[in-house]
């Protein structure tokens, strides 16, 4: 897990999951698995960490699948 400043960790209303939510996204996220972005577990080792997906696609840059041109 990178320490990117573009994300914050939210401790939600239950302790089942830790949500990693993009800051200043185009749409507000809710710290639930039912969020519109369909958050996914980021790492098989840490299935309790749910990674939310930014509406602006920023994460594609962070994981190296896209590079800024
Ligand atoms: Zn979300």
C-alpha cells in the first residue's frame, strides 16, 4: 500500500473493512462496499482493505497501467 496523499483511510461505521477513498473525487464516496465505484479488495493479503475507484481515473496512473503523456 503506497502512502499516496491522494487517498485517505476511512474507518467506517463497522470494523469489517478499511476503506481507501480517493480525495476530492468527482463524486462523493461512501465507506461501504455498496459504494457506486464498486470498491475492491486491494490485496489478497489484506482483504479487509477496500480500495475505492476514483471517478477521474487517477489510480490508473498510480499503479503504472497508464503513464502521463
Ligand atoms: Zn467508492
